[in-house]
C-alpha cells in the first residue's frame, strides 16, 4: 500500500502539520531561510520519519550554503524512503550541490523503481459524499475555450456563468444565470459567441462581451424523474463554419412505451433560430452519435448500424452509409477527406468521406476478461493525419494513420468504467493522447506512442481541442488550463479559494484545505476505500511536489 501503515488519528495535529509545512514552504520561496528552517523543524517534530521534511531541510541548508549539512539531510531523506530523483534533479533549491561529487553518488543510491499511478490503490483526493448535496456551494460543471475572445466560459451547478482570462484564469465578468445546472458550453469557432445547454433543456446564446443572452429556447423537455447528468451524454457543438449548432442528449426515456431513449436532435442557426428537428431514435442511452461534416453542410447521425447524413439547412437525408455493426461514434476529419466510425463489434472503421467507401479498419482485441470491447470514442488530429480511438470494457486507447489505416498503437487493457465514452484530446501528431473516464470525475491520463502512461495532476472531464493550443479541464473542484503541446497544466483556478486540492501525479497535494472534513483520500478508484484526508496529511501534503508536477516532472510516491 502506498500510504502510511498506521494512519494518524489526531486531526488537530494533522492540521498543524499542514499549516507549518505550507508556511515553511512559502518562507523558502521568499528566501526567508531562518523562518523556513524553523518551520520545517517544527514539521519534523510532528512527522519525525517523513522523508519529505528531511528533503526540505536539505533544500534550506543548501540555499544557505552549508553543503555538508545539506548532504547529511539528503542522506537522511534517502534512508527514510525518499526516491524522487526527478524532483531533486529539477529542484533549483539544491543548485549549490549539483557540482559536488557527492551529488551524483547520492542520486545513484536512490531507488528508481516506483508504483504506477494507474494502480488501483493510487490515492486521489475527492469531496466527501455528504458534501455533494444541494446545499453545498455551486461547483464547476462545464468550461470551454473561446479562441476568438481569448477567454474561457465556465458554467456551474447552479446555472451560473463566468468569463475568465485564457492567459491566467483571472476573473473578467459574470453572465446572466440560467434556470438549471450548466450541462454543456459550446464556443463559436470564428466569432466571440457561445451557447449553453442546461440539464433542464434550456438553450441560451450569448456574445462574450454581453452579460445577457441574445436568444434562448428549449432544446428538450426535461424528464419528470431527474437523473444524474453526465457530460458525455449531451451533444452541443457548432458546425465548423459556425453557421449552425446542433443539440441532443441521451439518457432521458422520452417515451417508455415506444422504447425510445434520448431527446430530439435539433439544429439551430447561430442566431438561435430553430431550423429543424429529428425525433428521438431507439438506441443505447449511453451514446449520442452525431458528427458535423468538415464544411458544415451536413450532420451525420447514427441509426443502428447505419450512419445517416442530413442536410444542415433543413434535415433532408443526403446519404446513408450501411456498416457491418451498430455505430457508437463518428467523426469527420478537418480536411473533409476521411470519416471514422466506432462500432459495437470492437472495430474502428475508416471511410472516404465523399464516397463512403471503406479505406481501412482496426479490430480491438478482447479484454483480459474475454469481453468484446466497443469502440466508443474517436478523434482526429487537427490536420486529420492521425486518428485516436477508445475501446471500453477496460479502457484502451489506439492510434492509427488516417491515410493508410496502419495501426500505430494497439489499445491495451486499462482501467475505467464499462461502456462509457471517454473523450479524447490529441496533440499535433497524436503521439500523446489524453483521456478521462466518461463520468468526468477521474484523473486525466495520458498514453503515448513512445512513453509510459502518465497521470496529470488534475481530474475532470476530457477537454476538447481547439486552435489556441490550450484546453480547459473542468471538474467539481475547479478548472485547469492545459498546454497541449507541452503536456502541462499551466494554471489552476479552484471553484472556491482555499479549497484547491490539485494533486501532483504522484498523489501529493499542496494547498491547505479550509475544511479538511470535506475531503477524503480515495485509495481505490471506485471509491471503495475512503479515509479522512488528515489520516494521510503527513505523507501526501507537499506543495513543492505539486509545483514540480505542474512543471512536467514525473514523480513517484514513496513506500514506508
């Protein structure tokens, strides 16, 4: 197990430790070395066997120029279990030691192996269940980058809408609140405008510089029996040319007697005028199978094993593609040359988007439990040259060349929910693909063509790619801005100041929570083992590791 074998039970001592550690860390950043040393020594009294504190005291003495004491403290840290060579190599507080012969000897003595963040026992912080009720403060439910307005639009669980700066997350303005939790935000591709869909079916259109909507309507009639709303069960997306927007959602049994599931597909003009509507179709409540053509002239929708192409202007059927198995997802590449479809028969298929002739396909192998895995999520790179696809029944991510159909990465067994679309974010050439579990509450994970899997220091729904090169990750704890090319979180804006629980990919967190009772450590990713956060404060609290993780340092979590 990664955490302390004998978890502390005194919440007051745990709070005192976190306060002292944070104050000492801030003193070290500010160069107040005497205050930092005294603070970390008080932390050592509370946690005498902590390798983190021994390492922190080495940083203080190294900054003070006392190399002998610094190396002695580093050796203490190593003997107590410190093994983060990558952290030490990154750490400028130890710069005075790195030309000393003892430095390379100490680094070489550190154990390099470590537990994988994907292990089922990996500790993630989460809100305690009793905090997730209607009396709690509003939390982030959706966010999207507006490239033309250079901003991010954020929606919350009370219908609130806020604009923040793309560059640093600073507050810019509030918009008029809507009458229900924000389910989806879609930003216009070329104009400073956006549309918002609530879980109650309200659709509102805004200009980024105007607090009031310029148009509003009802996208659907909400179910009289409210159910949990999941971000992947709703579709709200502008056409690539920005002239129209389509809305749809799943999971609402609109007519139980007819056996249909979901809400109507509705296409609107960008001015908010309803153009046409397609009634709900029989199908699986977990999927919304819609895809705009690259020129915005057509909208494709799944009907069993067929993909129907509708005219965007009036919904007339333009073409129909018959496939060997039920269509679960579809996407046209940005160039308009290719169409990708994911199917219930564990296959991703690639088509000529103009002739609907099949170009290639890739089949996903069964899971370790011999379950056939649906291909339920597909995404092209921005230039259309590569395609990533996701298989469920133990999530696996694959990548293929969209021109030749050659598989560049085979999906592997991972961990994740059953049957849920996961969302995919690709860098320029799909050498890195990020994803999270479909419910939007899991950690953002990365798979690569040439590197091991990696967990980002933030959790939330998978963001959508855009031309800015930055994506926004929304979760119940706040939002983070992610640089896709560098693969780094640039900044984080918590929902409530002081309750930011961003974690390093090693599991460490580094901001003192105002209400520790509201947080727990989830030691199994299905929530089966949950401990109060203060049980693990002495092992998981480390602001420096969070800063390092945000800078791209891949960290490990020590064992006791």
